[in-house]
């Protein structure tokens, strides 16, 4: 029997593309104090009385558009990765898949682990770049559930892998299949975060006091923005891109004070410059999901066309690429 358990954690998805399921998902997700990090009462009012009631019906329509015959792509790819990783690890470790929000829940997977008396648990959040709202939240929840175990085994966490060679290779090769030279400009788009969350990384000073656009170096080791720029520079180097051939943007903002530049504004600027074809990466997501397939592939496409553009082409994520599975296997074996 394997003595090590591997817990893969992704963000999550509604159980179904229905209003009640989406309502439950958004309520759980947005009430997380690491996601909306404001005082509890203000967060409760904002989420439960304003954001969720207003966004629920529109979000349900989007999820219906995203859904496949197999279900939510993020969940589907999660199970494929879990099964492939289990096949690679064999009897050396047992692989579990959990979602930070909704199902399969972290609590249910930890309870299942407890039945097998593992001596070690390796936690791998499926977020390449560290952020309190993603990796931090997933690890905190996992630790809370592990703490309920009567016998608590050794726990090791993989907190980020923004410079993972396989991530860079897969992204670059997926782009090469689309002929990057045929596009007027390339945008590396990452999920957005409030600047206040980036600033909390630093015991002293602010994110803007560091040259995070140059990538990770020293004090900005856990700065989400710096990690995103490091990933960008590595992909650009792999593709042989010059600085003026690509830009970095941040999408999915909610409210004011979020990290800039905004991806939608970059697309607008490129349209004003006369660009007709844009190639867009989304390296913060290991699986294609609502933020890639719909937000970039559909919504940005529609907006770009209205501005006179022709094509916004999404570069596929890692999804179930065998090299991604091999990278996960290496992460685990290094910790066995």
C-alpha cells in the first residue's frame, strides 16, 4: 500500500450550469476572506446582497456556454490529470483531486485519506503563480482539514512553479502551432488581483517599489506580479520574441485598485494602432476554463471585432498534455 498521498487542488466549478449551483459556487468562492480581503461584515454585505444576486444569472449563462457533454472543462481536465498521474506513479503514491470550492471538496478527500494511514501528504495547488487568493486559500483549507485528522502525517506543499520548464515548453509549442509570426501582437494575460493583496507580500514598502516587471529577484519572491513577468520573459525567450512584440496584461478585475495594465485595455490599444490579429496566452491557468475559453476566446474576440480587429486567438493551456503530467510526477517523486 502506498504511504504517500498526493492532493491536487484547483479552484473549482459549479456542479451544474444552473442558477442554484452557480449561486452556491459564487457564494462560497466570494465569501472566502482570502479572495475578498475586507472586514467580514463588509464582505458579507458586498457578496451576499450585491455581487452574487447581480452576477448569478449572467454567470449561469456563461457556464452553460462553457459546459461540455463531459461537464465543466476544469473538472474534466482535473480528473484526466489525476488518472494519468496515478498511472505514472503506480503504487508509489495515491493521487486525489479536490476543488477549493464545491466538489470534489478538500474535506471529503482528506477524510478519504485518513482511512489509509498515509505517512506523508504532498499538496499541489494547480496554480503556477503564488497568490493568497488562490494558492494561499487552497493550502489554508487543506491544512485546516488535515488538522482534524487524529494522526497527522508529514505534509509538504508545492507553493509555486511559475518557471517550470514544462510549463514554458508547452505554452511555447502550443503557440508555435498557431504561427506567431502571422499575428500583429502577442499578449500574455494573467488573472488580476487587487494591488492591496500584492502589497501585503512585502513587510515594508509596496509592490510598486520593486521592479516586478523585471521578474522575480530577491524581496519579490512571492509577488504574484513578479512571478507572472518571469513566466512571460521565459516564454518570450523560448519563442525568440523582442520586447516590442508582446505585452503583459491582467484580466477578470472586479472593482478599482487592481493590478495593471488591464488586458481588455491592451486589446483596445492594439485595435487603435491598427492591429488585426492578436495571439493571447493565459499562463496562470493550467486548464482551459471560463477565464480562457469564454473571457479571452469569446468576449475579447467580440470586443476586438467591434473595434475593427479580426482575430483574438487563445493559446491552449497545459490541459492534459503528457509533459504536464510528467512534471507533476517529478514534483511528487522529489518529495517521496
